[in-house]
C-alpha cells in the first residue's frame, strides 16, 4: 500500500480541523494529548502530520519517505521561491493588504510576512533553537506596507544565503521541532515547499486582484516536492 491510498481506510482518522471552531475536534485533540494539527490518529495512538517519514512509519507502509531532492537542490529551489516572492510582493496594491485570503482569517499582509517567517524558523532551528508552532504565528506590524515586507524578505534571503555559504548544512544533522527530532534535510524540504506554497498563493491573489505578472514560478519549479494539490485548502 502506498501513502496516497491510506485515506481510503476507515479506521484511520486524519484530524485537520479548525479546533477554534469545532468543539468536537478540539475535544479529540485534548483526548489524544496532541498540541497541534494536523494529526493522524488510530485509536489512542497518533502522530503529527508534518513529517511524511513519520506518517509512513505510523501506517506501516512499504514506501520511501525521505526528500527526493538533495539539500543543494532544495537550497536552490528555496532561494528561487524567495526571489520570486520579493518580485511579486510589491505588485500588490497597499490598500488590499488588509483583505483576508480565501477561507482563512489571515490578511494578505500576514501571508506576505509569514512566507518569510517560515524560513526564519528553519534558520533559528539550525542555530540550535527548538522550532515551535508559535514561530509560525508571529504577525507583521498592523500598518506594514509592501516596502517593509520586502525589506524583511531581503534580510531573510540574505541570512539564508549566508547560512548556505558558511553555516553547518550537514544533511543528517538533527534539529529539534515541536513534532519531534528532524534531520536538517527533512526540515529544509518542509520549509522549501511551505514557502513555495505561499508564493503560489500570492500569485493567485494577484490574479484575483486583477494584477498582471509574468508568473516567475511554473509547475516544474515545484517538481519532486510534496506540494499540496490545491493552492488553497479551505
């Protein structure tokens, strides 16, 4: 059985609900003792849904779960995603930054900030900090404009490039996260597709706002990454 087939098995429940709006979902997470979502559960056992290797081990599947791209390839992809974001962010009119993205209570402004914040969380983990879910909840200043978002993004890209040039990029190095120890290789892959997904979303937001752009990212830029199928999940 392969990973894509497990959703057809009734005894396995994938909990990825908005626990703030679903009391039953919140109660189930509390019963399990899980501190975050998504969670994959079977009876009283569960595993966090952030790591494909952990999911595959939990399900007992005969399938390789490690990154398909090398750390060098992931570095190049993430650098391209950051560069595309820096090109695209200034195209959004300032008066639209307070609008919420489809299906979520997150503003365009917050999405633009978060896109870079996920890379900071990875870099901090590389420096020895534990990656906490709260790292992804930080918000920009309420009046932040595109210029400040771009300045922040430029600093993040500079730090990312400096890390690659002179930091410890050993693929097997173990980093601490809220969902358990992860290799640098695995966390870099997750950071890469996470940031890339948000650039996909920003491109769509520009199109929804009627703003022309030349689409600096195309399907081949996401190849061999475990990207979500849809641009928006809600």
